[in-house]
């Protein structure tokens, strides 16, 4: 097994150093123990995902970070695997800057039609992309925009609702006739069972799990977030789609800001594409003028 570990770690570092461009990796293992074979195949698949992401353009290329995190935090990885991953991610971030700058800032949420706005706290572009891939044909149609405000919860939420950056949305939104409620997101019940929605009032639901995980350190790795997000979309967004369609009100799904990943773990506040590129999913999508 040791030789297999070493060979994988060697290949991981080579790919993350950008030296595996042309050779697809066959994610299969002929190891006789089925559990071992599956674990090796999954590790090889992660390397192949890194390799193919490096061949893409932004925004798709941003998915590299989740795959590289899964490789670099693997128990088989070496210290140089993490250094190579962080180096490569830094290059991807830099390369994606023109794309980020080309994005529009989101227009503040229009409250006239009593929308339901689901805000995932601290979900980055790569986590969103990988979650959409996991959802397959059930993925949500969305567009990209660029957070203009400081990538922290309160200023970002204020920008989304056109509030003064010194305001606290939890206090000010109810004063303006909007419900503001917060859930963790990992509850087993759907948001429609956790929160009361008044059909006559716009409603904001803030989902705290990812930001909490980032600040709590080991609660969730970056590469564990896409599966958690996909599960939350299935659990919370599906019943909201049904409810909003019945009540003829728009549903908006977005994030306040994303997260940077580095030697100190997950942080936000310094900017960069993984903090500022925001997904914006609207149902029904706005009619193009
Ligand atoms: Zn936040």
C-alpha cells in the first residue's frame, strides 16, 4: 500500500505543479480489496478533476480549488502537495481577475413582488460550481455578479438590500417590512417547516452553516462544502420553488460573499475572486428587456 500512496502523492504534486496537462488519468484501481480499490479510484478521480480544471477558462476553472483542497487535505498528501495546491490556486485567482472585473454588480433586490431571498453565507464560486455539477440536471439556472461591497456579512447584505453599510440588516429589514430569519441549513427539516413565510411580505432567509464552518476551523473542509450545499438545495430550495410558484412570488438564491482558502484555513475580508464572485439564481428568471 505504501508504494501506491507514494505514487499517488507523486502524481498529485506533479499535476498541481501543472505538469500533467496532456495525460488523462484513468480513475480505476485493480486493487483486489473492493473498499481499497474504491478509495484509490476516488483519489485518482480527484487528480483528474484538478487536471481538467487547469485546462479550463474562468469561471469553470475556479472549480480547481475544491478539487485541489480534496487532494491537498488527503491523508496521503505530502507537505509539498499543499504548497503546490496553494500556488496553483493563487495563479487561478490571478488569472480570473479580468473575468471578475467584467462582471456587473448585482442590482439591489427588488422587493415589490414580495420575493423570498435565500442567502447562503460564505459560499464561493467553486463550491457553487461543484454543487451544481453534483445536482446534474436539477442544477439551478444562475448568473454571475461581482460583490462591490466589503466581503463581510453585514456590508455584503447591506449592498444586496440597498441599506446603509452601517445598518444591521437583521434590525433594519423588518423595519422596512421584510422578514429576516436565520437558520443553520443543516437541519433535517426543510426551511418551509422551520420558518413562517407571510405571502404578503418579502422574506429573507440567511443560511449560516458555511460561514460558521469557516470560522470554527475543522467543522467542514472546503471540499466537503459542495455536497453539503447540494443537499441543502435539495432540502430547502425545492419546497421554496413550489411555495413561491403557488404564491406567484419570485425566489432568489445567492450568497453574501465567498471564502479564501490558505494556510490559515478559510477566511474572508480580503477580497479576490473566491470572495467576490457571486452566483445569483432567480426563479422565474427576469425577462430580458
Ligand atoms: Zn457572511
